[in-house]
């Protein structure tokens, strides 16, 4: 499942601090030849002021957020 810049995603990895939080895709990083075929993304947590605002996640750690 590929994401684009501006997509709203939900974190679904085992990170206890960020799991279930909603973020926005800011950058799609180029694939590294030394890594497996996992696309990496820089995401922004706009409402998270007490932690790092930007984090890098792999594609399998994200899912589309339910936007109503």
C-alpha cells in the first residue's frame, strides 16, 4: 500500500508512544538498495508538542487513517 505526500495515516507498529496516533506523510524517501523493498516515509505529528514532531516509518508500520 503506497502513500503519497499529504496522506493522513495511523501508526500501527508496536511503538507504545505513537501506536494508534494519526500523522501526515511529509516526505517519501527514496528506496535504499541495501534495504529490503520497504518504502520509508517521514511523517509529521502536528499535535504532538512534547516529543519529536517528525519520525521515519516503513510502509508496513502505517495504515490509512479512518477519515470521516
